[in-house]
C-alpha cells in the first residue's frame, strides 16, 4: 500500500514524539488515513523501567503513567495534525497492549480528508456476524450499544465504532471525576472479553487477529475498537 506524504509525516512525528517523552521510541510506526480517521499503530514500544514494573506485577502503574503522559501528548498531537490538515480534531483515542509492546492512536477529524476516501460502512465479508458478537460482548460488560457500525480501513485495520454504551453507574463515576480509574478498569475488563472472542473474529474475517485495542470518549459516550489483522494471502 502506497503511503501519502501526510501519512509518512504523521508516522515520523509520532515516533519522534514518543521517543522524546518516554525515553525510547517505538520500533515501527504506521499511519493510515481514510475519511476523517487517522489511525496510527506502533510496535516494540516499552521502556526498560516499564518492563521492570511489569515484571514486578505493577502493570497498573505503567498504565497510569502512560495515561498521565497522554494528557499532554494528546494536545501536542492534536495541534500537529491540525497544522498539517484542513480539518479540526474532533476526537482522540489511544490504547496499548503492554504485553506485546504495541499501541494505537485514532485521531478523528471534523471532516473527511479529500485525499483519503472513506470505505463503505460494514463493507466486508461476515460483517453482520462480527457486529453481532461485538453487541453481545458490549451487552455483557455494559449494555447494548444504541448505534454500532464498522469500517475496514484496509486489509489490516478494522475499526468498530459504538455509541450509547455507558450505564448509569459509569456516568456517575465520570461525573465524580473517576475517569482514569474507570478507563483502566474498562480497558482490562472489555479487552478480556474481546480476546475471548478472538477465534470467532478470525473465523468471521478469514484473517488472524494480531491485536485488539479499545478506547472511549466518556463525554461523548462513544467507543472505538481496533482489530489489527493479518489477512490470508489471497486477500492481500
């Protein structure tokens, strides 16, 4: 897949930014854009200090530190993306897989980038079956989403967007300011269920699911799930 100048610029910037703030940058950064969605995925990203904390069963402190750091980085990345596009950043999502040393960021622009057309919604084989499984997981962990749809951004990246999923207890925790605690709790709980469905996802998509990420916009009651895929050779 040929990368545009914008995608190359963002990939380079994110790699440099993470290196400056964490002391060690990712081994590889890939940016892909479609419509309003700027998706950044990276690998081999874990500092020696973070590894030491994880080896001591202190993973939660790594999550808290990264979440705190992202409060600053989100503003910097937002400003940089807006400087290099005609759109405004409307939403920002991120997540990590600390065990696999991977991560992702999703920047949602206020309008689509003309150079990167948006794929059709739910336009891939067995999309209905996969969405049904996501609804089942969401219903178990929270409640059925009021709206759900998916976008196969490219053969390796599937985005699933859910709206209207927060229950009253979660909304009250948000109102009381427990955003960080709720985010870490939901991240661990929901990803555990998502990974339990991994084989079903692979069967639906005829592809290996290499990674699963999830994040929320609590104020907007919205969530993104990202499935990082390794498609079968015939689909490449």
